[in-house]
C-alpha cells in the first residue's frame, strides 16, 4: 500500500539517524570529567562531564548510554523486521511496527525535553518528528474493526486488559508517592536534578498512563479499539521496560544501585508486557 512505502522511507531515515545517535552516545569521549553543579532549586548535582552526555547529571547520563544500547541492538532490528512484514500486508507486523515506532517517538521525545542541549539536538528533533508522523500513518491505516477480525487465535484478552490497567495504576501510584509529599511540604522532589520540572512523571501521568489504562479497559470489554491500541502499547511497553532494566543495570555498574522494590516492579512489568505482547501478536492471522 502507498502509505507503507511512505512509512518505509521515513523509518529508514529513523534507522540511520538513531544508529548514529546511539553510537555517538555510547562511544563519544571528551570533556573535563565530573563536577558539581548547583541547580535552579539550589540542589547540588554531580555532572557526568564526558561524551555527548557530558552536561547531564552523573546518575542520568549512564541511563542514556544504556538506552542507546537497547535502541541499537533491539529497537533498530525490530523496526527493520516490522517494516519488512508491514510491506507484505502482514497485520501482525503492522501492529508490531506501531509499537516500535511508539518506542522511538517516546524515547526521543524524552531526550528532546530532558537531555541537556548537545550536538545531537537536531538529530533528536528529526527522529521525534519522523517517528510521530510514521506512527500516525500506521495508526490511521489500521481500521479497528478489521484489526479485530484478524485475531483468529485465542488470546488472554481479559488478563492482558487487566495487566495494562494494573500497570498504569501501579506506575501512577509510584509517581504520585514521589510528587505529593514535596508538593504538600512546599519543597521540590529529590529526583529533580538539573531539570526545572518533573518531565517524565508529568508526561506519564498526562498521556502515557491514561493511554495504557484506556487500552486495557477497551481490550477487557472486547471493544474493537482495544484490539488496535492494546497490542501496540504492549509492544511499546515491553521495549520500554527492557530499556529501564538496562538503565538499572548500567547505573548499578556505575555505582548507583536502585532499591529492590524498583527492580521488582520493573521486572514484573517487563515480564508481563513481553508475555502479553507476544501472545497478542500471535493471535493475529
């Protein structure tokens, strides 16, 4: 179909730029090394001081490098695999493509808003833009009723819907537990670092968690929109949780261990999202 040829062209540019950005993030050197910085909110922040992420906090830069590895060795290969199947009219591949494109969109949207300005800024801009329009093209040409009709094999529809609902509530509760106490006390969260506001928590609570919640409800109720949104979101969530696990591991190597509860929550979300995304995709014709 013509729109998928357009998506192919856009996605191949995403592949090239994302590969370049990931390699630069992993292997770039230079800089004067770590140093202390006083943020807008008078917090003492240790800055990484090396490579592309040299102006980011020492706790955040390793997370960027870890996600670059995931993008390079998981995101890009999955995007190419999904593109090949989507060109052949495979519904499973088109749902996979939607989820992978959403991963690229969210990843580079966060780098645009969170990462300190660096040499890759315009690369982030282009990847975010191309990911958004590619994702929109894929979504607009997946009619929900036709998508539902492709699910000819049994899937754990109810369990997958409940998983999305519960995961959204759990993550929202975790973010609110970090946001409400400082708001009540009139202080700022400890995790603010160099930022002026809580970007991840804000976007999650405003956009991505409601999408997960609504997708779960729609799938649980057998609504045709649920059969479209839920598999795409589950693929995205599986990739995002893989990136978060990689970030936690890389931070541990760098000497920033996370609480056991964080590992447990991310691990459960990863296992659930991988299982349900695979089973939902296998249910399509």
